[in-house]
C-alpha cells in the first residue's frame, strides 16, 4: 500500500463511514481517521486497519489527501481554522476534498487559504444515502481545478459510481444545493397538491 496516497478522513458518521471503509478496503489506501463521540464507526474502521488521530492537524500531518464529511459549513470552518485545525498542518501538494453539503462561500474561502500554502481543494458533496455509502455506490457533485479532480478521481471511484464534474471551485457544492432545492421544492408542490 506504500505507493498509494495516504488518505485522511474526518467525519466517519452515517455517510462518511461507508466512504472511508471503501477507500480503505477497495482502494487499499493507508487511512487515518479522526475519532468522535460515536465510537462504533471509528472502532469498526480501526478494526479494519485505519489509524485514529486525535485532531484535524494530526490527520493532515499523516495524509496526502484529506476528506471532510461534516454536518455543515460551521463544522468545516472549525475543523480547518480551529485549535489544532487542519490548516496548521497543511503542506504543499496536499489536497483537501470536502464532501460536506456546505456553503459555497466557505468552500471558496478555505480553497483560497489552502492555495496560499501550496495545497489544493476539491468540493465533492455527496448524494444518495448511508446504504449506498456502505455499498460504494454514492453520487458526488465535484468542483475544482481539472488537474486536482483528476488526481483524486481514483479515490472518489472507490465509493461513488456517479461522479458529476460540475466545474471550478465551489461548483460541486453549488450544484448539490440546487439539487436539494429542486427536491425540496418538488416535495412542497406534491404536498400542496394533496392538500
């Protein structure tokens, strides 16, 4: 596995656990994860060969590519900019892949701060459900520079069978938000129709 990029994964919850497990087992990448209060997915991944780190900076220090799969932009900013945050350990050539359904403004800000340190970012918001995450059949809406997307695409393919490249930085998360708006809008229309 030494010729494979070292992967870090922060946010191994409902969606992240399956994605991380497939990166580890299908992709055979060395994997470092950050633990959290729900120990079951963390312990499962450690049992499969992942290494647990205590802070985002420690995950970044051990990784060539770091994935985030967090609840919102608030947690993304705390993970990147907080105490022992990811930005503390960023180095040239590293890539951050944010799978969070986040705020495009946050994505652009984090991407610019990474670029200032010689690192890169891809936004790759996830679609479908935890069932597909475990099966390795998620969809992902991807934004970023073409060469960086090409670099991480083989990793994305370990857990996603539908990879939609949407454009430049923040295009992936923007498309995911548009998709969510359409879905919620359709539900509202159907509900009104039944009413």
